[in-house]
């Protein structure tokens, strides 16, 4: 057969067709027909044998999964049919698959375990995609499961069929299409191993409906068998000894060193190792957005949040450093700004578990590939103990810079311009009134930056934020997962009115499943960060950044969620305490100043020395 | 405070912003960006698991990471379930190293090696359907033979020549017969193997 673009199809001869079934009479044709029929009638037999869907549930239990965020649909129904037989796995019925994916993400970030979400084929699968992308960019261990149409219907544009495997291929660490139930035990064992090992990330498993229904005796592999089946996955955990020695020499020589701590420190659970290392070497620690919590912020050597909306003092320290010891971070453009003017005096030691991150964004002098915890523990005995007095001048200067920058951007009174409620004050009060002992989940935009800067983080994995993909609508569903993962502490979702309106359907999930998330809605009736950019970079052309919203208190109450409201600084503490007193989820509607900006700010493409610290009235 | 974003808030490059002993007027040198070296053709050899979709994974990754593949040849190896890819692409050493590292992240990729700077044998095969009339057929066949190729099909008005060799040898032949008229041309892209007794297939992943 030859096909050429632009030729019109020849009309068939009138008497040629007797059947409308393609390749009628072949086994393939009858398989297709059978599968189509099975999509309509497949009643569950009373006494059943072990099928693919059972294998999925067994695998989840074997992997220690205690909660599954999911939404049913046609082809995933065989799994729902058996789910009730496995009470070990708590099923949370989300109201949209994206909410399920973010919930699995939030669960994974606070527990360090693999989060699991699930949806059906077609739209169910594509709705998961934003959540999978969020997990990829932030290296969050996740397994996303989708159903697909029966194997023989793949490629026929069946109802709710989409090439989800092709869609998730570039946005997962690995993905699978399973058409045979006998493959399920191996695939699930591999998927969880890949998701959590080395640099974590999302893995997607697409399972055809017939594989879910197929009888199978396939046994779950041992860890050794599973690893033997993955010859192409051998992450380097231990660093090269020679490189460590060179790094130790760099550290010994440095007069103005700074540690840059990222998400990798948290993934490696290396927070204690980081503090021990910083204390022995007396090096101040700056952190990235996802590195929040790698060192308690009240620690003497914690210097603060770096980057585009980071503290000015932190960026000054980086710009004047003679050595950057970067660990578990990837020199994202939000961290470096213009690389040409980034840390011009510094030599760079870069530690990361992913060799592809080293030399990707900045050229570095000392590359070290390894797990953050193992590298820090190996390096600790190789570095000399430094007495704080040796760095007295350096520390005095850093302390002066810090005093200066904090006093210029902080609204301790809670009021901004004519007594309007300032967002930084709200966030800091939430931090204080929760004793800095809660999980704080950010959305994206100004609220995210206020949260990162003013909460005062003391504990690892207490800050959850969509840093890489910057997914608006992340906070409420992610907080849902975080609250289930860490029920021992309060969970706060801090969101703007824009992001909140993207996923507010999950309020019903919070209420229905009694998930005690406290939502702090910072409502400036704007897309605040967009408005800020338009004010500063686009000459005040405020197109589409005004965002009228509903009466959020009524909205919450319609879902059965107690709502509180604060419009001025003096109402903030009462509102927070009232929400804390609710046994279950609650929402606080903070009506904050509409035009407050977050400063300092580094315009995109500029360098860390080009911070904008204020605008117009200089009282931001 | 000014409202000019270009000057507002700029940290002065004074003593407070520079290491000890650096004078206030000193302008620090620009940090070198990764890469920026000489752009040339590189050859990567990837040993991969022969699984469904592995070619798609490699191609998708190269596209998503902004690398441009010149040619890509895939085949089985002597080991069951293992395939070999020869990828040629243009870029500087750092960019191609980044491409290799990204490839290495794929679970189905066992080994990646940049053989550009090593002594290698790199050949491709071309089939060329050349216009050949009764008048000049003998002449075309002579050219094919001189180019160490062979004629694999003869028809009225044309013939198919098969030539193998390095990229430039094939280029030269194609240039030579173009004057007679090329009706169809297909090239496999280079397959490359390093000289010497070392085997990339035997070296397993670290």
C-alpha cells in the first residue's frame, strides 16, 4: 500500500463489502469484538480467582502504601471492584484527578515515602499529568497508575483512549504500559524502586483493562530479582574519594564560604549531617526554595532563603563568597539569575546525586556525584574544625547585612499602607501560633514567597511547595496528602485567591474524608505576582491580573467547612486560633492589601546583584 | 529611592560586596557559562535494552533537551535483548557530554560512550536509484565499480547502486552520479565501532 498526502480516497465499488468488521473472520477481529463487548458487560462472578487487579492491590500493600488518591472510571473499574477486599489501603475519593496527583505529592514530601495516585484512561489520565509534571520537576517519589482500554483496542481511538504512555514519557523518571497481568508484580516492584531510589521522581504505570481482569498466578519478585532485572538503573550513591579530598582542600582555603542547601538534603534525610558539617566548618547555610527546612532557621548558621525573591543579605553573601558548597540543588534560573554575573568570586563545589545536574547550568570547579547524606558523612572527618572566632569579621558583616535587609522588608505591625493587612504579617503569625511545628503547604506566586520567607521553619519536610513547575492550585490538594501523611502535626495550606480557585473542588474531599487541613486564603483579589510583574516590568499594563472571586466564606460553608474572616491586623490572631480550634478542616479568608508586592525581587535575566528592593513609595 | 529598575537597589560593588583585599572599583570577571566551546560533529554509542519504546525514549529526550540528531542507527547486538544505537549530533563538548548524561538517566540505557575523539571505523550504506539509459548505462556501472559499490538492480531506464563507506565516501559517490539524475536515495546513517580489542558491550554499567 502506498499513501501520498493530497490524493483523494477512491470510492469503494458498491458490491465489494459484505462485513463492516475489518479483517473479519480473523482471530484479531474476533478479539477486538470480544473486547468491545467486554467493555459493556463484565459482571463480577461470585467466587473469583486472583486477577490483575488483585496483584495491583497486593503490590501496593507490599510497598507499604496506606493511602491511595484516586477517581474511578470505566477501564479502572475492575480495580475498584476488588479494592474493597483490601482495607489496608485507604482510598481517598478526590474530586478531580489533578487533586489526587498533588495529594500523593504532598504525602510523599512530608513522609519521604512514595505517594500513589490513580485515575482512569483518557481524561482521567490527562488530568493527572499536571501533578506528575509537578512531581518530576521537584524530584518527588510518586507512582501514578492509570487504566487503559483493552489491549486489542489500543490504537483504535476507543472511547476514553489516549496515548497516555506517550504523554508521560518525557515527564516521568520511567513509565510502563502493562498488557499482561503476569508482568504486574515485576512492574510494580520496579516502579516503586525507581521512584524512590537515587534522585526520586514519578513513575507512571498504565494498565490495560484486560490485564486488570486477567487471571494470574504471577509471584511478586524479591528485591534481588527485581534489581537484577534493572541493569540500567544503578545510581551512584557514594562519592569519589579523590573528589572529596579536593573539596576538603577547597573548604580549608576558603575565607568566605557559603553552603547552598537544596531539596537533595531533605531527600537524603541528611539534615542532621548538614548541621554537623556546617557547625564543624563554621560555614553559613543558605537554602533554596525546596531546601527550606534543611537547617532550622533559628540555628546560628542558618542564613536564609536565596534567589529571585530571596533575602537580599543571602544573595549578597553569595555574590561576595569565595566558595559555594552546593549540595542537593541544581542552580535553577530562579536561584542564579544571570549566570555570567552569578557569584563572581566563588569557586564552586557541587554535590548532586544526578550526574546530569553537574555542569548543566553553571560550570563548577569540583563536581561530586553522590547522595547528600553519604557525601556529608564522608566529608565530615576530612575537614578541619573551625573556631567561630576565625570567621569573626565575616560573621559580623553577614549579621550587619541581615539586620539591614530584614528591617527594610518586614511589616511587624501587620499593616501596610493605610492600615491594610500585610501578607507577610499573616504568614508570620501562622508560624508563631503553630509554634513552627506544622506542615505548611504553599501555592504558587506571592503567597509562596511570603510563606518561604516569613514562617520561620524549624523542622525538615515541614514546607511543601511546587518550586520547579510552579503549579497554581497545588496547595489545597497537596495539603490534603500532607495531612494524611503527617497526622501528628497541624497542616496549613497557604494559598492565594488565584490558585485556590483552580482546585477548590477538593474542599469537598477534605470535608467528606475529615482531613483536618487549615486553609489560609490570602485574598488580594488579584493574581498578585502577575500584577507585580505588570507594575514593574510591563509599565503598569494590568491585563487580566484582576481576579474577582466569590464570597469565599459562603463557598467554604456551602461545602460544610467552617470559615473565618480577617480584614485587619488585629483580627489575624483570633482567626488563626478559631481555625485551630475546629476539629477538622477550616478556612480563613484573609483579605490582604491588594497591591502589596514582594521585595526584593530579581527581574528575570538580571543577576543577584540587581535586586529591586522597593518601588514608587519605598514603603513596600 | 528611584523608580528606575535598571539602577534601583543595585548592590554597590564596594568592599562590602567583594572579598578582602579586592579594591572597591574592581569589576569581577564574568562567570564562564557551561559550554561555549567549538561546535563539531560527535558520535555517541548507546547500548540499550531492547524494550518497546526505547527508541522513542531516546528520540523524545533528545528533542526535549534541545539536541539535534544528525543521524541515528539502531540494530540488534550479538546479545539477546540488547540493542545498539549510533547517534551523531552536533554540539560543543560540554553540550554533548550533557546529552550523554541525560541519555544515561534513562532506565533502559545501559551505557553511553562518546567515541568522537577515539580511533573508530564509521561506515554507512546507501542505495541510489540512478537514471541510466542504454547510452550511458555502462558509464554509470563503471562509476559504481570504481567507487567500490555494486549494482543490485537493473531496469530499463535506471539502476540501483549500493555503496558503503565513510560519510564522505558516500557523499562523493552521490555527487558523482548526480549528473545522471538521482531518482531515489536512501542512507542508513553511520554505524560506528571503536578500533582495538575493548568492547563497549562487555563493559557493564557502573
